C-alpha cells in the first residue's frame, strides 16, 4: 500500500507545538524565520519533512510540526478584534444548522471571522457564505483571517446593517451573532427558504427572552430550541486522571428555529 504520509511543501501551513501553552501557526517558507521564547525556528528547514516530525530550535529545544486543523488555525493564527464564539458552541451551532457542502448561508455580524471560517469550510466548494457587519475594521480583520485559512474564495463580505434587509434570497440558513437579533427577524424570514434554519447566539438570558417574544409576535417560525453548551476537560495524567480545576463555563445561549409558511402556523406557538 502506498504511503499516505504528507510532506511539508513551500508555503504549507504548519502548527508548531512545544506544549499545551505554546502552539503557533506558521507558513513554511525558504529563508524565513520565526522567533519564540524557546529559540529561533528556520521555516525553510521544515520543507520536505513529514507532518508529525520532531525538530529543534536554534538553541536545541525540541518541537513538533503538525498539520493544523481549522480549529488550530482559528485559535492560534487568527487575529482577534472581537470576542469569538468558542469551539464548544461552534460545534453545536453547526450540527443544528444542517449546513453542508453547497449550502448558501448568511451571517451577521462578522466579528473576527471565526464562525465565518467554519461555515466556509462546510459549504465549499460550491456553496457561499455572505457575511454582514457594520464595521469595516471587523471585515478587514476577518478577511485577513479567512485568507490565512485559505477559505476567502467562499465568502462575500458586506459592510451593511442586516436589520435593513438581506440581499440574498432562498438561503439555507441565517446566523445572528449580534446584540439585538430580534431586530433582524423580519430580514431573516424574508431571506430564508421555507424550512430554512435560523440560529442566534446570545451571551445573556435577557436577550433570549427578547428574541422569544419577538419570534412569537412575528410568526413564521417553529417553536425554538434553546440551550447552552458546557465543556469540562480532564487532566491527561495516568496518576492524576481527574477534571481540570479550571474550565470555561457559560459563554452564550444558542437558539435554533425554522421558517415555515404563515398558513401552517396554527398551534405552533402554544
């Protein structure tokens, strides 16, 4: 059987791994160097070696070179201009959205482009993400981040307030990560195809209460699913296998609902 071992090429993205606290996203490039507190890494020396191999810095400290997952690129390579949605929440959002290759989706706001990146990864190669934000600075940062992740070709950024309307029609899903998602319900409904998915992410329960009232007042959506996701890591030690003493607790609430036609609404909101 032919080997499936991947070799690092000139221009390849790499995850430099020293330990749990020292992980870096770099691009292998001849003549380039990367400075760390463990010494200098000559990025050209990585070219031709397999992912998963061990190397040494200029002062002899060992490090691993791994093929980065999208989550690695997001957590260790993206510039953050805004608070990001954590992976534990992203996973739930993605699962309940039903987004897959070829989907056409809309999101607001763009922020640092974290959700944008995962949506683009899912919809490629034939789908599209339309990302709305009122801040040109946010979109500039997100564009740089998506370019790093090599996902920019699948995203269209728009400097526009989504409350004023969505340009795209018959989309598969709309994602709202904004302070007042209830004010974007009309625009979302008009943009979604029938049975399309609406997802809202909110940090406070007050926001959840407001969007529920707005959903029932607006009509046209099924009874929403509302939840939060908690993730507790364990200490990977044979002699001390137990939960870590620290964890990321509450980050936000996820609301998921679906568009239906108004003549199908009887009894949906009871």
